[in-house]
C-alpha cells in the first residue's frame, strides 16, 4: 500500500491557514472548510488523495509554494498498516 498521509501542519501550509483555524473547523465539524480527517492515535490526519479530491471539488488550486507541502509528506510503516482495511 502506497498511501501518503498529511498531518495538520502540512494541511495548514497547503490551505494557507493556521493549524488553530483548522482545529476550530474540526471542533465545529465544518467539513466544507476542511476535508474530513481520519484519526491516527490522537492526531488528525488526511489521506493526500482525499485532500486532492476535496480541493478539486472546491475548485481550489493552491500556489506552487503550498503544493510543495505535499512533496514533504512522510508516512511510517506503522501508519500505513493502520490504514489498510
């Protein structure tokens, strides 16, 4: 499985908002403003394919600088195993 994960700091860089703003949207379950997350332990995470799909649905095309955030994504074997169904 070659799934890539982005955490809240990476998502905030990609969207150009602060991590605090993302947390606020998540507390209100405002999934129009941020993609629906998954949980890995006690952290929020997003599958990059889902984020890409959400961005395309919103017709949101981030700048090259923000897109670079997706190239800095790291995933561990432990996280990948937890995503398999």
